[in-house]
C-alpha cells in the first residue's frame, strides 16, 4: 500500500463529501477509492469513517488522523515545490477566487495583466458569491468583501466599498428625490436579495444603523439584474459602490440618500498561513494588491 496515496485519497473523500465525489476529483474508479480507504483502515487497525447511504461521518480516530494527514501532505507538497524551484521562480497553476461581479469588473483584468508579466504561471479564476474554504477547495488566494472572522488566513487590505442607494435620472424626474430614508415609503424599490432584505433596508442614523421599511416591486438574486432594472426606470435600489461605479460615472444612475450611507466595507485578499509562500503566490499578491488599491481608490466611497 502506498501510504501517501491512501492518505491523499482519505483527505479528498472528506473534502469532496463522498467516495464518488473523491473518485471524480481524483479521476479514479469508485471501487479503487473504496479499496484504498479500506486498506488504510486495515493498516491503521481502526475505522476512520462511519459510512451510511446518506452521509459520511468521521470517527474520533478519523478526526485526529485527518489533521495529521493534511499536515503531512502539505509538507510533502512544500518539499516538492522547493525541489522544482517554486520558491525561486513564479510558475505553475494559481487558483484565485473572487465574488462574481467584483471579479468580472476588477479581478479579471488584474489577472490578465499579471499573466502578461508571468508567462510561466497559469491562473484558474473562480467567480462566485459564496466564501470558499481555501484549504478544502484547494484555493490559493481569495478576494473577500466584508468583515473577516477570526481564522488562520492572512489578510491584506486593498480598499473599501460602501452600500449605496441609486436610481435613474428618469425615475427621479418623475417620482421626486427622496430626502430621507423614510421617504422610500412613497417609492418603488428593487431589492438584490444577496445584499438587502426585500422588506427593509438599513441606513446609517445619528444613533447607529436604522432599518427602514420598503416596498420591493422587484426582488432579484443578482446585482446586475437590479442595476438593469433601475436603469430602465423601475425604481430605487441598494447595491455595492463598485457595482454601479461605471453607471454613475456615465450618468445612467444617480446616487441618493448619500448622507445615510453605512460605514465602509473592507475588501481584502486572503490566503492560508502556511509558512513560506511559493513565488507564484507572492508575486501575484504583490501585483494584485497594488492594482486593486489603485482601482478601488476610484470607487465612489465618499468620506464620512
């Protein structure tokens, strides 16, 4: 039995959530994955997983072994990177994750510029609005918007954005300009349910955050759809500042209730704390943080 291979199969089973998922990820027959797990458990003389038709559950022994196995595999991977010069030259594949709209508007162009400078590096850019688990999903670097929970991740601040309220000039000409959040009761609203509630929006008041009831004529699950609706004159929406920066600059949308905007929302690049970083990660972080800080400095985040 190849113990390192069996160890890697075991870790992949947990990361994929099933034996069949691990088989697909490893491009290995399901029967082979099952056999290697059984061989590992036989070698250790203990059961690592409780298997049922619905789910997998770690045993106490499996939980302890998983921590050690991940540590061992990371050390092996680091030794291999060192052997091929990954710490001396930027090369290999880099996996980067970012929110969908922010990634399309900002990260994709930063990645393209970086690749022009680093011909030996390939990047897999994953765009999505959930926070991925970097370790379990084999992501090297992620861009995150919002307050960061305590974790083993290292964070590099690249800027800040705000939740902003806006509408089209045509809509405001016909319905009037809201002077305070309470005025929204007389307006049609478009809610992006990935960011705000469909029944109440949050504004900054003299004594802290204030929830204001709204009537959502339309509720959508993407910022792009909300922006398109208000550009067409349907009503007022709340989105993040970077999502409407171009529309505002081009006069297609106008910001309203600016004095009631909430506090800035931090934007960070994060990566796992694993000691020495491969050169591909170090060079990308250096390049991306400078480029993103420059791009975000032009976003509409007014001083308070």
